[in-house]
C-alpha cells in the first residue's frame, strides 16, 4: 500500500540515491587502492568516482585534504537530495543532519570554554551540521550567552530545553552534554519513524527501527566502556543511555551496574550479535582487547570492537537497499559513504606513513 503514494513525492529522491549507491567503491577498487605507491596514485584511482572534486588538489596532497574533498562530494549530493525533498521525507532528511549539528555545537562550546575565537572553529564544523544561524553562536562571549543562543537559534533547542542548563556547560561535562543530546536526538528520531502517519507500518519503520536500535545499543556500550576509570557515576552513566534498543531495558540496567569489561560482556550476552563481537575481540573473558577504530583490537583478524560495530552498521545499511518506497536508503547511503571516506583515509595514511602491512584493515561492503 505504501508504494501507491510514496513515489508521488519521494520516488525521484529514492531513484537518485540508488544511483549514488552504484558509484560507491567496490572490493576491486579498494584492491587497486592498496597497490598505490603515492597519494597521487590514490587520487588517480579515485578520479572516476570523485572526478572534479579532486581536480583542485595539489600534487601529492595530504590525507586530510583528500578526505575533505571527498566529504565535499558527499555534502553536495546530500544537499541536492534535501533540496528535492518535501513533506515527511524532507523532515526525515533534516533529522539526519542533527547528529552533525550536535558535534558542531559541542565544538563551539569547547572553543568558548577555552576563550578561542569561535569564528576559527566554524571552518572545522562539519558542513552537514551547518544551519543558518550557526554563525550567530559566534557572537557569544561566555557560556551563558552561548546557551541562550542555542536555545533560541538552533533546531536542537528541544534536546537542550528539559535536560541541560548553562551551569552544565563546563569542560568536564562536555562529553556528558554531547551524549545527553545524542540520547534525546535518537529517542526523538526513533519516535518520529515509529509514529509519523507516513512511516508507521511501512518499510521505513522496519528498516530505521532496526538501525536506530543498533545505534542506541552501540552508544550505550561505548559510554559504559569509556566510563571506566573516570569520575562518571553509575547513576549519571545510566541517564546517558537511550531508552530503547535491543538491550533496553534489562541489558541497559545491567550495563549501568557494570564495574568492568566482563560486566559489560555479561550485559550484552543476551543479544547474539553483540556477544559474538565481544568474543571475537577477546573481551568476553574480561580481556583487554582494543575498543579503538581501524585495527586497534586484539581479535584474530586484528579488528577492534569499534571495527565490528562499523561492520554491523555497514551490513544494516546494505540490507536497507533491498527495501523499496522508503527514505531510509538515504540514511544507509550516508553511512556507506562516510565509511568509504574512512577507508580511503586509512589507506592513504598507510601509504603516506609506509605502513603497508596494515593497509588491508579497512571495511569493504560491496
């Protein structure tokens, strides 16, 4: 039934995104990239997919410049989709930008706390998290002014309003603030895809429900692991967990009581996927496997817990393209594209630092 009306307003957007998906790098492309000797060779290999966006790069550019140009292409394509969207699909696409807005605001709060010129920080803000009134935040000279500007001028006001005050905005709390905003954002997004008349009972509810539940669980697990050895109390930690997901409520309660990695492993053991991840990196026996990104772990294949989470995210995103009549493919494409940029950045860094033995530790999807 959903297919009867979806294409009237959003069929074009879905078609464009499926075209974008076909331009993602494949396993063969990555294999070619790993054979490169210089960053210029990488740039040459990327030319068919990125074309004019890499043309302005200087010879043998830095990996940061390369990643920046690749991100520019992602931003340009997403903004085109947003410009074409109407109604509930437009609102869905705007929700995708809120996570970047949270990161940008956290960056500006940090800069204000250190009394840095916030105008310099604007250049470091992610373009997808840009909103018309972001420069207004640069007028703030202290935390209270910045807080009031955020409340009045940004789309994130509802996430601040009932859970944070300007007294909370200090350097010790910056990660708590970020995670509180993400919690409120994820709960709001989950409620939106499950209750909006255009999405309830459609593939969007099915696909995004599963993806957002995974994201909520991943954040809860990461918050718990990163809280060990810090001043964050168990009660404060529990407040940062999104109140939905495959772990919620029993697993979340067990996570909030965990004192060590073994406690976290026990909390997630009821969910097969997460238990397998902990087993794979040797954390289920209370080991000290790595949490970090890109081969920081101690698993048999050199993957960390975060790598396995990224792999799961890529699998969910790939499956999203098997469904039709849903804007969730935009979310899936966005995550796949971001992983592609991380992959190319990793490969380029390995080439630049002559670390060829680690160059294969990327996450290929297609």
